[in-house]
C-alpha cells in the first residue's frame, strides 16, 4: 500500500474508534512527517484524503482538526446534483478525461501566445485540409513514431476522429459494408449508419474494416502481430479498405507497441487515423488521417465541399510544439503518469474489495472489475460513481474503470463509495 494510504487508514481508524474525538487537533504536517518518518507530501496527501472524506477540517492558521464525532460510521459525502436533480458523478471512472497534472498547460500557453502573434495569418480562414506546416510536421512525426510514410498532401486534419469519418463517408461509395470489432464503437457505427452504409460486426467479408489495433475493445485489448499480418494479407487479397484508428498506441506498456497496419500493408488500402487528444488533453481537439493515394485524389477533387473544423490557432501552436520536440517528452510523461495512476488504483481495489476479477488491461489504462452485485445501476449513481458497464446479469457486474480523470487524493473516497454500494 502507498505510504499516504497507510497514514490515511491510521488516522481514520483512530477517529472511528474514538481515540481521536471531534475537535482534536492532529499533528502539523511537519510534526507528522517526523513522527511517522515520511515526507511532508505524503502527510499532505493523507490529510487531504481525510479532509475529502469529511474526517478533518482545516484552519489556515492552526492546522487540521477532527470533524466527526468519535465512533461515527463512515458514509459517502453528499453528492451534488445537476439542474435536473440527477446526481452528478463525483468519481469519474468512465470518461477517460485527463488529470490536470498530466499536461503542462503553461508550456502550451506559450505556443498559443506565439500563434496569436501571427496576426496576418489569423485574419484568414484555415485551409480545409489543415494548415500546411502542421501537416508537414505531422508527416515527420508519424514517420518516426509509427513508420507511416506519407506526404503532407495525403494528410487531412479535423477536430476529432468523428469529423474525419464524416469526410470519409462522403468520399466512399454507399454500397459498401462496414465491419466493426464490437458495438462499443458507438460513434463510428452511428456515423456510417447515418450515411447509409450497411454496418456489420466481426465480418471478415465486409468491404470496409474498421479496427483500433491498440484498443480493440472497451477494455483495451491489443491486436497481436500475427493477427495484424493476417488482416493485412486478407484485406489486400479481397480488396477491402482498412480504417486503422491508432487510438491509445502511445500507452502500450505491458508489451512493445506493434507496427501499424499502414506500415505493414503493401497495397494502398489502409487509412491511418490518430488524435492528439489523449497525448495532450481532450480539450485540444486535433485529429488527422492519412489517405491512400486514390482517396487523397478524390478528396482534392471535392475539397470545396469541406471546411476545417479544428482551431487555426491551435493548429499553429501544435505545429511549433511538435517541431520543438515537446510531443515526444509529453508522450513519455503521460504514459508514465497514466499507467502508474491506473496501477495504484488497481492495487487499492485489489487490496480492499472482494471480487471475482480485478486486472489491468494490456494497454495499462483500464481496470476490469467483476464483482457480486444484486442492486441496480442507479445504486452506483447514488454514491457518485460513474463506471462503464460491460455486463450485468442481476447477480454479477462486470465493470471497466478508467482512473485517468480521478485525482489521486480522491482514491480513498472512491474506494469508500465502492465499498458502500457493494455492501463490503
């Protein structure tokens, strides 16, 4: 167990059994650091967790005081509601949003400010295909990172993969069948259905095959090298178009990142798509795709039909950010940060819950938790837990958890919410 959690449990137990009564003052952070032989940061994290749980109150001038009556049973704090009266999740374990600590906002501000100084450039609309210098920077980036060799004219930039799929659906004949790995790719499925395509699942005979090799399912399963080669060979032999969404490839840590399908293919039949949202922060909505030559030519013939959806200012800023080498450092930082954070939350659940299954996904970002449960999904909502339900049969719930958006100081409180809803 992490040091701060040990300290958290130490003081919580003494408050609940009455050894520390309401109004008692805890040692200062400096004093507790000496008493327990830990760093001040460890003490701060433990105290913050106790404060978040409602066990402590802090005073700027005099320190931390017990706020609960001795022996009072622990409960989950009141959960705020939105304007409809529905409980607003306090513990977000489903969105995959970023933690504030994972991105250097001050550094990004410098590049945004530099972009804003290019006044003449900002007085015109962005190019429909995306800013040329950014497309050049991306071409160099994906060549070194994923061995995707393409020139800037094959690259199309948009605000999110959904926008790029809209463009693809416009370029492709509507008599095609599209296959997805499963129904969890809801937005992509909806896009193709809205454009009149016939959508299938796990259909090897489809004429368009949508895959996310590094995140094949909601749980983050990774496609093996053997399967990648088989897919490339099969799609080439049957003249199928492969849409490779390279989502989460940067975060593989349990195994080495495998080659992209685009790099493995010998035929010009793979569309490569990726996004900077996970690497930077979801608020920066810049994605891109690399079109095969035939589709790139079709795009340029119809380019008048499209408008650029990504911010021109952010495109200029991102170009400088990539060229100056920050993207590689950010990938390494967020990979370490996100996977370590997931591991810590996994260890907390593993050590304090009764479960049938608790394991981390191969890409290191998700936790699969299978637990005995006879309640309802609304029971989770009531304690502020937002989770993804893989399956639920009335006796057992299989959940996928993404701790990336949950501040680490909220881990103990989230555990408490799980224990409450599961009756443990």
